[in-house]
C-alpha cells in the first residue's frame, strides 16, 4: 500500500470490520424475500437507522405501481416494500449515486433462514453476499469518505431498493430520477467471482406474458368450432425459441391455461424471458415480435395481448465506464488488490443506471458466491477490503490524491 498518501491511509485505517460484520449478522436472519412485505419493512427501518449515521436526509419512498398478469390473464396490482433513500449535499455541483438492494430470492417459507460459519473466514447465509454484505460495505465506505478533505465539495444519493431480485419494476422510476445528472455510480452487487473479479459489460433482460384468447368448444361434438389457445401458446413458444441466437437467448418458461379434457381451451398465458446482449439484439427482437404474434393470430385464429417489456437494457462498456473501471483498478493496486473484470450474462440495477448515460461499476460488494442458493456465502475479510476500495475510489473520484 505504498501508493497511498497519508490522508488515504487515515481513511482506510478508520474502517471498522467488526461493525460491518455485526450488521451482516443482524440483517441476514431477517427474511426479505421480495414478496415478504413485513420482513422488508423491518429491514428498511434498520437500514434507515444505519443511513442516519451519515449526513443528509433519509426517507422511505413508496414503491411505484406494478401490474402482474395472473394465470387467468387479468392484470392485478403487485405489492412491494418501500425503498430507502439517503441524499447528501443536494446543492453540490458534482454528485454520485450508490445503490443496493435489501431483498433476497428466498421467500418467507424457505428453509434457508439463518447464518452459519463454514470456516473462520466464510459465512453462509441468505443475503450474506447478495447483498446485505454489500450494503454494509457501502455504508462503511461512505462513513470513511466523509472524513476525506474533498468530501464536502461533492454530494451523493443512496438508494437501497426492495425489489431488485424481481427486476426493480417498482423502483425503476426512482432510480432513474436519482441517477439523472450523476457523475458516476457504484452498485454493491457481490463480485462476479469469489476472487473479486468485477462484472463488466452485461446483456439485457425482458420478461413477457403473452395472453392468448381462443374459442371454446366440445372436444368431441364440434372441435372444429374451437380455437385452441393452448396449442397457439405452444406454437408461439416454439417460434420464439427458433428466433433466438447466441446473442439473443429466449426462454419460454411457463404456460398457464387449459381446461377439462373434453373442452377446447379458449385461454392460455405464455411467460417468457429474453436476454439481448446488445441494443442491436434488442432492436432485432422488438422488430420481430409483432410479426411473430400476427402469424400466430392468423394461423390459429386467436387474439394475443403482450404484456411486459425490456426492463434491464443491455449495458455495454462505454469509454466513460472504462475510465471508471480504470480508476477502480488503480485504487485496487494502491491497496494491494488485483482488480479485473469480465462480461456477465446476469443483470442488475447497473443496467438501468448505464442506460441513462451514467458510468457505473456494479459489483463493488463483497467477495462471495453460490448466490440464489442455500450455499450462498460471503468471504468475511472482503468486508474491509471492499470498503477500503470504495472509500479510496470516492476520494480520488472527488479530486483527492
């Protein structure tokens, strides 16, 4: 760490690893599956209390309305938890965005609810890596950065949302508002690999429900009078799969619908996901899907209503993003940490931020792995490592040594 100035050494020296670990141990046993509103409310209040240790104003923001398609094809409101927002020095000319999420993929009835030590440096538990450990890193890094002599000249917004694991549909408008005009953004997803490798470019993601309406009839007496919505859904699934390419994966995931064996079904809902690697791939899909739906409607004499969209645009590595990655790598080298990055097929709030023209590094959280499984783990020494990295990045990004 010979490349650190005395000021930078003082920033790093003030980090409290034990306090970060204590937060993780407190937060992770609270179930915060995206649909568990009670658990999210408890977690949000704890996070608001933790944010209050920093300067600025803390608020709990209401989620935006989100409609989901039920198996019968009807749209219904989908409830979400509130989002934690911290805003510091709103009048500063140069401002940053830092983001995290409090929700996990484990519902309230999932058996994975507690933390346990795998060894003296490895903690297993829901959200340890993805991403309550990352939230602890973010808040500790900001507390350290506040001691920097350049901190007073810049400002920042923090959002910790409650719905990242399901696409951030209720927080996307808030993220967009807070990202506007920011010089840079850091997001605290766990590293792409346990060695600390960051995620670079990311593909995009879109989720859809195709609501298909046919005509019912008796399967024995007059089947020709029916228009089978289930068959149309199956045909659409096969044609979607045929549309995919290496740069445009398409996953037909589920068909809801059907009726009794002696009834031609008049209703079905096909759920599918797309993963365009680039904006060009997304454009190719958007041009093809109306044609494909028209073909299915004409062939099967059904009607189709498509609900959904691309909620995570592709995230390329722009020159501005590469510059920010270069700064993170430089800071890592000064701390004795080797920083590298690789492209990722996963998506996160970094996609949304990058789509607004803000350079973002979105895997600044802990080192860990096996996320979205009961084997999820966090490498505990990475709490201090990654907090030091973020504090130094913020310091140098703001004109420090």
